[in-house]
C-alpha cells in the first residue's frame, strides 16, 4: 500500500510539540547547557516541565508546547498548560527558579540569550549566524 507510513516511519515522525522540544534542546546544547528530559510516566510528578538545563550552577526549566495552528474551519488551537503544570511552575517560581514556557524555538532563543546576558554579562552568547 503506497502512502501509508510503516510503523518505523510513524514512530520517527515528530509531533509539533516534540519538534519544538528537539529544537530547544539543540539551542541549549549549542549555548553550552547540559540538558535533561523529564520523561512522564509512572513514578513521576505530574506537571513537571519537559526539560531541565544546567550551566555554571544555574538551573533552567523549560516546558515545550505545540505551536499555534489554524484548523481548516478557521479555529486556532494552541498548546496550553494543564492545571498540574500551572501549579508546578508556580511552585518553582516561588523558589526563585527560572521557567520558560515556549512553543517557538526562535522566541526561546531570544529569551535564553536575555537570561544568559543577565546571569553572565557579556559572556555566554554565541550566535548561530
């Protein structure tokens, strides 16, 4: 049957959210951050952000969401935080932790560069272009 992906191909196709996550990880690693993916499942805390990144004693939490998209009927849908995610992020921020919620890799890069400039003025910013 043509046009139908095999199981292997179907597994390799990225969801919109996982494409954002992959780009964010690449940006973080390019800027020298160590990254850890928080895998959801049994024994994990509900609402914990998707990624943690570490650099020079600083921890950054990142929650990736699917980019905004328009359906054929004109309705706009966007990835939104679950109530558990909202609570967890509020708890992190109450501890003065930095959390970025993103659905756009380019906007994430700008936020990351602003954080790095605040933490390490004049250092740590490497442009890809």
